[in-house]
């Protein structure tokens, strides 16, 4: 299409692209199968190629997880982009001038902004409580035991959700802020058959989960009592998915590819924070879930080598081996670091210091596929 023409719709825009070329150069090779091509699906733990791609129609479809759509859909799901970001990614890849595209995604972007703004507002509310409330002694004691002080609370946007059932919802109502976004994000939950809401996070230390740009996707809440489960995560939403989220990626992504020779993968949020506090930024943690192919894709953008440093108990050892497969699929070398005396990275660095931890990391064991 001549460069001075307007692109009036998605089909018009995609006519100058190749879904095969994009997937091969950004994901994995494809193999011809009749009139289609087959490859591994990036949207689930795929061991046998189950995603079919049709170049002529510009569509993909996975026979296992049912993911499918056009190139814009693929980029949105593959990179966790909104529509506008996906269009820009495709435009940059194929050298299409954005100013010639007349497609409106403002509504999609506007709603996501409302969700991000809601998370940011609630994060500030939790942080203010942890810093100023008279009832903050117990969460502060826990954080102090783990090696964190008031400066760290501010630096890492930590917060506390009190035991009240309506801490968040009553704040919104008092400020006359609509509850729709908070409800959509699962921060508040509507009672059955009643026009009342209760808070999802209660009596928990709050860790904001951010994307590469530093926007808050959701939260993890750790109980300070014996409540189960120990951790609660925000519910899945338009902006938050546990399969994609990596805690610490906002600080790690500031490192350029090649600047770090490897990435540490750890279990806990406090592990990431303690390492960050000591100047180690090439570290991420999953959201209490197995390492997914989406996580591995994100890691692959920065490095071809990871060091797994999970807790030294049996569960941590099992998790290390369970999470290797998706990394191997992308050709990533996997090393395992075992810390002594049932330490996790947070407790080890707090007791022995950064230098001893780095020395231990240099002795990590390579796991052979």
C-alpha cells in the first residue's frame, strides 16, 4: 500500500504484514502442514506443536488451549499489550508509518488507565496506613524481622490492608469515587443480594505488582497471622494475569539486554526486595505459580541464563525442577543455587551480606536437559 494512504481498519492495516514472519522472528520456527503452518503455542505449556497459522487469512489457532485471532490479537496476548501498543509494535516491525493509521483504540486505552489509576490509589491508601496508622505495629515488626524499615516501605510502595471489612470500599464511598473499577479488579467484592461491598485484602502486608513501565497490575497480600492462604493475589483482570506477571520486572527491565549475564529466579517477594536493596536488580519472582512459557518468554528478552534460588526445603527443591521445562524450550541455560541452613535469599543476605551471596551464586550448579 502506498505510504500516503490512510489505513481505515484492522484488515486494511494488516494487509501489509505477515503473521508467519512475525511469529518466526519473535517466537519459534513454523513447519508447513498442508495449507497451514504449525508451531508450539506460546499461551500454554505446549510440548507438541498445536498452534496452526494461516498466512493467507492472517490468523492463528491453538487446538489445545483455543487461543486464536489475527496478528494484533497475537501481539496483545504474547506481549501483554493493549491494542494501541500492539499496533505500534507491528508498525515498527514492518516499517509502517503510524501517522497513516486511522484506527481508534482510545476507549480500550482509557479503560485500562482507569484500572491502573484505581490500583495506584489503593496502593497509596495501603502505604499510608502502614506508615501512619496507630495499629501498624504487627506488620512493621514482621518487616523489621525480614530486614526492612520505613525507608524501604516508601521505596518499594509496601502497604498494609487492615482487618476491617470495608477499609477500601468505605474510602471510595467517602471520596465519592465510583466502585466499578475496584470491583472489576477484585479489590472489593459485592455481597450477594445486597448493594454492599467487602474488601478482598484484609490483615495483610501488601506488595504491589508492577509491569515493566512501573504501572501497578495488581497486588500480593501476605497474612501476618495464621490465616490461610499465606498469600493472596489480585484476581485475574484486563491488566493482571498471574501467568504473565513477574515481581521485580519494573526494576530489572531498566537493565539493557547484555548488561546482566543472568537472571535470578526466586520464590518470595521479600527475596526480590532484599536483593534490590543490596543493589542486585537482575532478579524476579513468579506470583506463587509455576514458571509459565509466558514468564520464560519475558526472561528470554534479557538473558539466556538463569539461576534458580528457591527455598532450600523439599518444596523449594521440587519447584526448581518443575519450572525448568519452559526455560529449556527457549534454549535458556538453567543453574540452581542452594543456600545452607534452610535460608532463603532474604534471610541469607540479611545474615551474611551481599558478597557472600554473590560468591555462592558463582558456584551454582548447571542443570543438564
